[in-house]
C-alpha cells in the first residue's frame, strides 16, 4: 500500500516537474505558409513575405515559422498535407488556387487552423481573408485627379471582379479629384484599361505600358504584381502609380505613390487568437480600418496640399468610413447602377463585372 | 586539338563512368551549398531520405511521378518510331479540356458507373486530336513535327485559359477563373488513405503492354526498324505512313491521359496551374530512360524524389525554390556527358601546321 502510494506520488511529482516549465511558457505556435512564387518576386509573394517577417518580429519566440515557395495548384495539396502532418497549428494558403486543396486537407485535420487568402470558401477550421484594395485604389485615383491627370492608362491584370473593382474605385477617385481640383476633363474617358490576362507577365507589362504611353496617356497605373509597367513608364519619362508593394523600392523612381498589401497585422491577429483559443473561421475582408493596407511615401513631386487631402481621406478610411461605392454611380453606357445615397453591398463588390463611367475599354471574356 | 573518337567499352565501365559523373555533379553542387553556408550533407540527406520516411511520404513521390511517367511515355512512344513529340504539354492540356467538358456537362446522360471511364476516354481523344495536326502536316507536306507540335502548345494553353475565364467559368465562383468542381463520380479513386490513384496502375499496365507489343509482335518489330533505320524500312516496303500516324496519335493520347489524370485525380476542376511543364519534363524523363519504357517509372520516381525532397529542403533550410532546378540541370548534364563518354573517347590530336 505504502509502496504504491509513494510510487504514485513520485510519478506525479516527476510529471509535474517535467511539464511545469511548459506551463510557465506560452505554447509555441507553429505557423506555415504556402507561397505562390519566390519571396523576392517584387510583388504578391514579397508582400506576403513582408507579412511573415512582421509576424516574426512581433511574436519572436512565440512562433515557429516555416514557408514553401512556388506552391502551384498541382502541388498545393501535398504541401498543406505535409505541414498538417507535421503538426503545424496554423497553415496559410496565400493565393486563390490554394482554396480547394486546402479545403480538402482541412477536413482531414480538424484540430488545426487553416487560413486562405482571396477565396470564398470556409469550413469549421478554415477561414479566409483579403484586403479591401479598392480603398487604396480610390486614394491613388484621388491623388492623380487632384494633380490633374485626366488621361490615365491602366495595365490591368485578369478580367475578374477583384481588378475590376480596383479599376472602378480608381476611376471614381480620379473623377472626384479632377472635380475638386477644378480640372477640365472628358467624363467618358479618364482612365483607359488594357488587359494582361495574367497576374504577372513582365514582357507584356512593358509592352502594354509603352503602347499606352505612345498613345499619349499621361499617367500609367500599374496593377500587376511586378513593377515592370511602372519601370517602363519611368524610362519614357511618364509618371506611374505602383501596386501591391512599393514600386519605388524596385527602381521605379517616377512612381508617385504605391498601394501596398499589409498582411502582417492579420497574421499576428490570427496567431494571437489561436494562442488564446478564441479563433473562429470567418470571411475576413478589411481595409485601412484594420491596417490591412498601407500607402508608400509620396513622390517629392506630389504637392503638399494634395498629400494632405489624400491623407485626410485616408484618415476617414482608418476610422471605418468607406464611401467609395456610394451612389450615384453610372456604368459605361450611362445607366444608373447605384442610386444616390445607396451603397453597394459586399456581395455586389465581390461579383462586380461592370465598369463605371469614365473607364475606356471593355471586360474581355 | 581535342576530338571525340568512337569506342567500345564494357558495361561495367559504362556504369562506372555514369556514377562517377553523376556523383561529381552532386559534389559540385555541394560546393555551391557550402559557399551558401548550408550543410550539403544534411541537405542531401533531407532530399533523399524524407521520401522514405514513411509510406505516406513515399506515396506523395508516386503521386508526383504519375503524370511524369505518362508524359515521358508519350515522348518515348514517338521517339521509338523516330518522331519528336514536343507538343506533349499542349496535348496534356487538350486531354484535360476534353475530360473537363465531359465531366461538367455530359455526365448526366450516362449512368454514374461509366462516368470515370468516359472522362478518361475523352482525355485520350483530346490528346490524340491535338497530336493529329502536327503528324498530318508532317505526312502530307513534310512540315517538321518538332516545330508544329511545339507551337500548338501555346495555342492549347490560350484555348484553355479562354475556356476557364469565359464559357466554362464556375457560375458560383465569384468571377474567379476556373470551372466548378467536377461531380464526385469522375474523381479518380484514391487508394490506401494516400493520394495515389488507380491511374498509376493504368499507366503501368499500358507501359508493360507497350513493352511486349514492341518486343513480341511483328508490328512492334516494324516500328523499331522504322525508328532506327528508316531507309531499311523503306527498302522492306513497310507501310510507314500508317504506322507513323498511329504511333503519333498514341503518343498524343498518352499525353492527353496525363491531363485527364491531373484534372480528375488532383485538381478535380480545370483551373490555373495545370500546364506547369510536365510535357517538357517528359522529354527529360524519356531521354534519361534511354527509350526503354520499363526504365521510365524508375526515372520518373527519381525526378519526383528531387522535386518533393526539395520542397522539404525549402521549408527546413529556407533555400530558394529554384535550387532543385539547378540540381536537376547538373544531373542532366552529367548524364549527357556520361552517355557521350561511354560511346566516345576524348583524344588529343596534333594539328599539323603548314
């Protein structure tokens, strides 16, 4: 009797001593990222990688981070499954094509958390997230309008709702800026759009930007992940606006402003929620108000008063006042799409397949 | 100056040349890793041991190698009769498109037990159709099949993009490119709780069949003669055109099957990220297998170990994703050299000055 109780006590003590340090410390959260391309791609994946670095800085020893580059659709399921089997607590899929493979893996590993960027499917342990880039587009357009650019050429990516929304927001901002700045303009044609039909295509980005410049457009709006259309504009002496990451950092010195994905704070938020056990799957779509986006520093040639006006509008976004798609808004044919005072719903925005008045160009099928 | 002279050496010598050169490519690469301040031994260990860590890990290598075996098989079939099919990538895409269209729109007209069969069958048809154009151009007007089949790759990819951006786009997909998910009845069944699908066994059976077809049948013999000595074939009055046509269509059909296997087994929809170069990797696999269909699965598995192992290296050692491609290039070069030196000898000849 006595022997067994001593034995039990000593086992208990042993277990306690071994596990006590683990209690004292917070559990280290293992986080994995599947990336679309290489971390130095100057665009989408660089933006994600900047977020990863931010996460490591903020959380330090509390996280253990791993990532895999060039995870294309054909390999995505293997990469996710591998991380899940290794016991990663949170797995991020950072591009659209990761959605379905992730969903499949998430169902087999119900105790781990999955987060997917830019899609629309969720599950009990899988959430998705995205940034309201159109807010930043609106600001960039507003700045261009205030400065009097009335014949912008946009090198757009894929003809799907996300870029279409961006083009519309940019054009609405541009029109607002032109009006406030008292500039004369043609209300039918302030922003001409050409399509890459790809997310990145450095050769065509350059060619299309050069074509737009030779047709006399006064500002190039880069929308691809890579800064090549801005670089082409700089070479020809035409200003440009960067997209996704700060194009000026990659040699496009003529860039007036870049709109930047800012994923870091969201990564930190998810890790903290998982640590605290409060994480719930949701379709998270936020903008400046949640710090999901930032703007680069202005180019010195942007007048101070323009900068101040843009920053004042930015402040409104930060406080959650998002009035980009408030009517009256007309489409290219002049039909009233949004009645005065009404606002487009998120569902309308996510399925947007029409262009606002002021955009020249069509949505190819 | 240095010239190459033909020579005959024993098999053991050939094999030792091969191992020496492949080993040296690993040594050179190790040097690069060393300068990057990474431990090459640890990295090689990770590449070559992780796939054998457990059955699941190895199953992933098999999964990765399945399309590669098929595209390699496709290239190899054409090579055996003396043709170069560089259009495997495009034929793969067409196979995937045909499979997808059937899976999305026509399954309702057939009983569900036949869906998978038809979906795979149409991938064969799609691939064969895309290989029909280059071979008919070759047979009718002697247009080089290397060029025409290569150029058709780009046409196929643009066609596919048009389809999933346009008419085939998932109506419920928020405008994202890509078709809807296929009905479950066309998904390739997966085995043993891994992602290995029955496609693997179909592929291996086809390869065995082809091997015995070449070896045991008169037609197989004719094919070998045409491939290795077209003049002799002409002299023997073989019906060359028919066989060239049939073999090239078969080659295309196998490429198409690779596409079908990818969409039905891995993606389960048609979307971006299908045409990622399996067609071109197939050329490498066929070349490394030295036209021998039985070696093809082994070579493909070796290449897949490199690819899958490299992913592990990436996530553990934070090496760039491009580094496997460098290693692959080294190994291929070493192999080329080994092949050359086992047939030729490098000799120094004195040049006589006048």
